[in-house]
C-alpha cells in the first residue's frame, strides 16, 4: 500500500458555517519524481481555493508500493511511474490520504520533461466552505464581566459571582447579536472549540468537515469588564401622619469596561461608569427574578455603550421631521429620547498622527417612533441647529444616548422621591 501523507497546518479560530461548495481549479506541479510533481499540483490546487498553508510530505515512496486498480490488477514497483497515476485505485488512495482536502481530480497531462524532472497538470475539485454574509461583519467577543469579591448584593443576599458573570456575558452577547452589526464569537465554549480544532486536524476527518478549515474567523474586538459594585436595597418608610408605610428600591451599579482592538492591541474604550438603579424596581419580592431583571438592565446599558463606540447609530435618511436610522431590533425602544449629533472635522494627534475622532456637536433631540428588525424611525423633538434640514449628508449625523449630569440626577432623584411618596400614599389611602 502506498503511504501518502498530506499535512495541512492551520491555526483554527471560531468558524461560522453555511454550505460546502466544490470549486474546480487547474493546477500544475513539477518535481524530481512523479510523486513530488503530483504532490505539488494538489497542494497548489488546495491553496488556490482555500488560501491555507499546506505542507505536503511523501513518506516511503521508495518502498514497495501495492495498489489495486478497479480492474483488480496490481501495480507494484519500487518507484511510482507516470502511468501509475492514471490508475483509479491509485487516485482513490491519494484522495483518501489527503483527509478530504481533495474531493477528486482528473489528469489533464503528465510527462517527463527531462531526466529527473516530471510535470503533471490536473483538474482538481476542492471543497470550500462558503461563509454566511454575516461572517463579513466586524467580529467581537465578550470575554466576561468579573465581579469583585464581596461586591454585589440584592438586599442581604450576596450574588454568586460566577453565575452572575456568565449570565451577564451571555446577555451582552445576545444584545450585540440583535444589533446585526457584529459577528459575535462565543468564548464561553472555548474548551469545546479547542476540541473541535483537534478533531478537524484528525486523520479521520471527513471531506465536508475538512472543508471548513480554510475559512477562519478571529475577533476584531474583545470586550472585558469588572463589576466594581452592585447594591440593590429595599427600604421601607413609615408615614406617621396616616399610619402607613411605603417601600422603595434604591440601588447603583459600578462597572469598569474596556474595548480592545485586537489587530492594533489598542484600548479604544476604557471607562468606569455608574448605572442608577433607582426606580427600576418597584419591589424585591424574589431575589432570583430581581437578579435576572438587573442583568437585563446592565446588559442593555453595556451593549449600548459598545455599539455607540464602534457603530454609533447613524441617520441614513431624512424626510421632513422624520429620521431613518440604521439600527433596529431590540437595541431601540419606541418613546426613547436621544441626542441628535452632527459630526465635524477629524482631529489628528499632533504627536502620534493618529485620529482622535471627529468633533461632535449636539444639535437637537429626537424620539424613537418605530422600530423594525434592521432600521428604525425617529421624530425631531427639538432642533437647536437647522444644519440637518439645510443640507443632509450621509455619515454626517448620528444619535447618541442622553447622559444626565450630576446636577440633573439630583433634581431627578428629588422628583422621583416625591412621586413615589405621592403614588404610594394614593394607593394605600
């Protein structure tokens, strides 16, 4: 039996699957033996289709070779001859030993160019894994939001750090999937991915599985974070004048988040931010349900920050007072208010020559009126600058979440407290 080893060296990272297609290519190979010429032709064919690095090695070809052709006549020699490669049994054996990198091949021509130099020309059929269109999107991996020890409480119940991290990471990933702007890579199953990598390199890998190898996906961005603090507390106040009590829930979450550009290893976003949880909960009746609600609130806030940093929501078109926005799904909600922002000149760092971003000017406020799967609609509520009406240009206008300053928060908290007391008073009167 001929011993033929076709080794493919590939660094596997996450793969998105679609369908396998077969591509037909013409490839030539030359070498000091028939085996080497054939080997190089096949390697060239696979490389043309899948663009992978191939190292093919021939072992023990000088030993006794024994293959059975389709007519049951054996081919036996100490060195493969040109006529041997026309034997179907020979070809089938080689295809088998390539672990499916080659589906089949046809010989166009073969000749001995001169002494110790052989040339073969082949028509080779190579499996190629066709990626989904979504695989062309920016790829992002959420690596986790690790809570600090003893950081997180709902009333007196301490949250399980590992479980909280897993659930929050999964929820943020789901949010990013909904944006339809990213290919989200799941790092929660890294052990499984490593096993899959090893399996794809196994000698027993089938044609269809090995076709996947040529298409690799790596992250463009990774997101990492730390939960500094989560405090959610239910408070009860007694109203002496009416002999009643009211219950309110107060809380705050502090998160440290970074977004890293993998290609440049640069941190493109790094911030410690707080999320005000007051008035998000009416009561804490069930800790588990409250925690799940809390995770949903945090994931929404984190997801919006990631999206806003990498893909801020752009105004794609305008009709009167209606804006068409290039985002939809679950990332926007009807009734939400956003700042309308006009982009100005790009600022370049005079020391590094790197872009520091564009000048941003808030020119008004918009309200989301309709949300579809891929786009949304908003109406202009307030306009301080008429530039968007005077001359609309694509990629010049976007919307950003309204961020309240500390003074506003104080006023809002005071108003909220009054409303809570009044509502509770009316309910219990």
